[in-house]
C-alpha cells in the first residue's frame, strides 16, 4: 500500500513538473530566434564601434592638419600685413 502512495506522489510530482515546463518548451523556438537576432545585432554593434573608432582617428588627424594649415595662414597673413 505504501508503494502505491509513493508511486502516486512521484507520478503527481512529475506531472506537475511537466505542466510547469511545457509553456517554456513551447516558447523555446521564439527564444532561440531572439537569441540569434541579439547575436546578429551584437556583431553589427561591434562593427559600428570599429567604424566609429576609425572615424575618430581620421577626425583627429584632420584636426591636426587644420591646426597646421591655420598656423601657416597666420604666418602668411602676418607677412602680408607687414
């Protein structure tokens, strides 16, 4: 008799576990698609960050060239003014 009670409790626990996990298993394909989308977006962000760093380097170089050019213009204007 005790065997049947223990078996019934175990089977009931397994049934409750299955009913609790079933909605999660149904959502699994959607979660996998979302994870793939997030990985794709993460790769895009990394690529954009690399591009942003490259652009920032180019801007810094252009600013240096601009400063040199401005100094040269000041020298030329000073020569013409005197």
